[in-house]
């Protein structure tokens, strides 16, 4: 039995295709009368006598040549009238799509460049390559891009929120740094820094500052207690620059050392030095030989 194969790969008995030819031609004629199908899917010119069976769009004579240039892996073209024979799967594809639905599918983005009847073949080919091969404006890709942009925006908003929170904590921490007895634990705030090493590093830095601050507060209290016991009324203040500097240098700056030394307890005074002087007479030194 002789068979016939459509451009979409369907295989049918040739007798069946010949028997359906009249029906298929009538179906195509009705589709071409629809306003959306009567204008070329690419350039919009009125008068369509060709179709891309694989893409389900109706084309003018100029744009069908463009679709041939795209390659049969993208577009398989066929004449709508004349001696061309259509298979059931090809007619069903055109009925399922058509120019209107194909436009919604392949031109779903905003601000898409529009072709007109005066466009060159090169411009038409480039446009169709972007439209059908790269699928730059296809609905599924547009939705994916929109979803990705939304996710990126949410991540950026969350990142900004975390930034603001850490900045606020750091500002509060630095404000309270010189206040003796302040024991806030800003580094223990519940912030999700798993995906942001910079924020984790900032919180670790704050934790180090807190440990240093607590150590200096304790030292201050001890010095104040010792000063009171020794009658020293000098006011001891923690120098934030010196403390922050100690985090990186491992020691306090010279200015801070002087401030620390100024508030240490007064040492026990040494006895006055023994002052020696010669007597009125040298008789006392006779036994010591010559000077």
C-alpha cells in the first residue's frame, strides 16, 4: 500500500490523503479568511498564501523565503493553495495555532521591534532568528525571566534589609561602646547570614568588639576601685579609637597606653635618697687612702 508522509512526520495511506484533499483545502481557505491569518505573521502585509507548518503561522511570499533561510529544523513551509497536499496532522497544527496564538506564544515580551513591509530580507531573517531560534520573546522564556527578576528583586530587598539591620546594630553598638557597664549582645541577633559571608564577618567583628569592650569595662571597674582605695580621683575613660585599633594591632596605641598609665594606682613612694657629704675634717677618711 502506497503511503504519504507529512512535513511533521505523520505517515498516512496515499488514498486517504487524496480523499481528504478537498476537505483540507476548504479548512485552509476558512483559516485564511480570518483577519489575523490574512496578514503575514512576520511583516503584517495583507495577503497570505503560504504557511509554516511546524510553527503554525501564515506568511506572505516574501517572508516565506525568509523562513526557508531559517532552515527546516525551525520552519517547514508549504503553499496553502495549488498543488500542495496537506496531511491531517498539518491541518490540525494550523487550526491549533494560527497567527494570533503564535503571536501570543512567540511575542509575549514588551517593546519588541516590529517588522514592516519595507524591511530588508536581512532584517527579517535576524528578527525571525531571535523570534524562533533564540526564542527571546517566547512566553515560557519571558515568564522565566520575569520570575527570575522577581526573585532577584526579593533577594535584593532582603539583602538591603539585612544591610540596614546590621548598620543599625553597628551604630547602636558604637554609640554604647564608651558606656561603662553596657552589656548588650548585638552579635547574637537572629540574622540569616548563611548566604552573605560579608554580613557574617561583620557580626563576627561586632562580637570581637564586644569581647574587647567587656574586657576594658572590667579593667575600668578594677582601676576605679583601686584608684578610690589609693585616693586617686582621675576619671578613666575608654578610648574607642584605641580599642578598635587594638583589634587589628594586638595592642593599644601609645596615647591609649598613657591614658591607661595615668589611671593606674599610685605606687608606694620610695624613701628619699641618702645624700652623702664630706665632714668638716678629713680625719674620718684617713684610712681610705688617697682620693
